């Protein structure tokens, strides 16, 4: 018997779309008046280049059609009132005056943290606000629901308080930094910036080749790469394994610290510097082996091997997909997952089983996506095959006693925007 899979459908966009309507109606119900506007930002899925962003590397995200919507109005005081459609009966409050890092707990830390970060970045005109949030980005799935939230809030505050940042790429970079600061310093969830960049800067039909070297400016660190699945006759299946996914439990921080320590021992500012040397060598495997011999322990060597090889896989994937070599593109997906499983050790049984089922079901390739330790996998497959692969994964999960997975078919979407 075929197992039925829940497919997560995106809400329609625009001023009268499902997303804006849900956020607006929640605002009206809780606060008793109309919001000044509604803004949205997408979740993201990273095609390849995992745990490379905080190593100044390369990554290749696309924005999802699934978005977070915020209806908001400014206040004249420092009070922030928030409500989410996930818990509409329990609004929360905070105050920006005298606020310090980690001064707000729970989900409210993310939107409040954005306002706090903008104030610290030289925008004292940012004051309190009322906000209602609704989202069809699944939470805890590794699809950056938190970045969708913080980026939607950043764009809303930019308009509400006349900051003038949202209209160009350089300005959006400052909003991205505020979203990153909110996650890192207020919510205590480490993030390297890829998720927020994707949510703010992606375009429909494209992947965002993001170069995370700190010396690059806002205009030179991204390149829009054509990623037209429909014309290629392909689908990108995203499966939320529903395994618990958290980035604030210390595992992410441990790996980041190990990479920073390795860079210090190698005498470089970041692992990207040695990655470019290794991947550009005449014999990359030998160059990598020689580099790893300089490191003191096996765990550090495995972590560095993943980062260096993963950075190299990004442009190889771009080139393979661009010339229609989907077999090689799929193999690069596979190599990425195997490296994340064996060297970086950020997968879990649900992720590994889902990837294995997708590969056996005929996908060109499959890999975990996101920070790991739970969350989602992606599989590149021929058009029309995604539903069958999702059912294969669900049947595998049922046989293992795992939670039933959820799925969506991803098409590259556009970045954060004002809805009304």
C-alpha cells in the first residue's frame, strides 16, 4: 500500500493573497485596528555548500515559495507587542529601552532582536511596534524559518521607520546584518549569514552563489546563477524529516570553533584561504592530504576535510548544472551528504534514511540541507518523480518507526518584499 505524504503548499502572495490576509486578519483581531502594511520573506533551501558560510566559503541557496508574513504598525514608545498565528491567544511583549543581549527569550527574541540590532547600527529612530506573524515555512525543518522571520521584520522596520535600506543591494546587506545579529546575539542561535542573504537577495529562477569572504563588498559577494528546473525537466524535492532541528544546543558552535582553531593553527584567517589553494592545485587530493597532516587530531582533520571539499563542490555543481550534466550534479549532492555524515557528523538517522531512500528511488542525487542534526533533505529528480520519491521515504520512515515526513516541491522564488 502506498503511503500518503503531506505536501506543504505555499500561500499565495500579493496584497490580497493568503499570506498577507492571514497576517492582516490576525493583527486586526489582536490589536483592533488595521496594520500599516504587510511584508514577507521566504525560507530557503541550500543546494550545496553546507557549513561553509562561517568559513568564508561558497554556498548556493535558493529562496522557497514558502514565506513568513508580518503585519505591522509603528508605535511612538519603546514597547513591542507581538503575536504569532502558531499561538494566537498568547501575545508577548518586550521593551527596547535598556535592552541587552539575551534580554528577550523565546520566539520574540528574533523580531525584537532585529529592532535592537538596527538601533545599535545607528538608527535610533527605530522604536516600538505592533506585529502579527503568520508563516507557511515549516518550523524546525532546516528551511530557515527563523531567517524568514527576521528578514520580514527587518524589511518591515525599514519601511515603518523610514530607514531607506530596502531599495538596493547595499542597504539590504545592512538589514541582513541586523537579522544575523538578532539571531546570534539576542536569540543565541549561531548563524553564518547564508540564510538571511538568501531570504533578502534571491531571485525567481535563480540560485544565489554567495561568496562569504569578509573582504568582499555587497555588490561583489553574490552572483545570480540560472537554476531553471522546469526548463530542465527536473524537480527539487524537499523532505522535512521532522527530526528535531536546533542550532542553539552547542553542536553547531563546537564545529564552528573547531574550524576557527584549525585556521589559526594553519596560519590563515579562515579556511577559505587554504580551500582555494587546495582546490586549485594540480593534484587536489594530494594537496588536501598534505594540509591535513599539519593538524593535531583526527576530529579536526575530518572537519577541515569537509569544509575544503564542500567549498570546491559548489562551483563544480554550478558548472555541471549549467551544461546539463545532471548526473554529475547528483553525484555532487551525494558526495556532499556523505561528507556531512562521515566527516562533519551533522546528520542523523532520519536524514540518512531519507537520502538513501531517495537515491534508491531513482533521484540523481540527494543530500541533507541546512545545519543538520535533523531538518530536511533535498533530492534532484526528473519532473513528476518527486511525489513517488516522497512516498518511498515515507514508507521507509514507517518501517523504522520514525515520524511521518512532510514534503514540498521547490521552485526558486523571489526575495523579501512588501505585500501591501
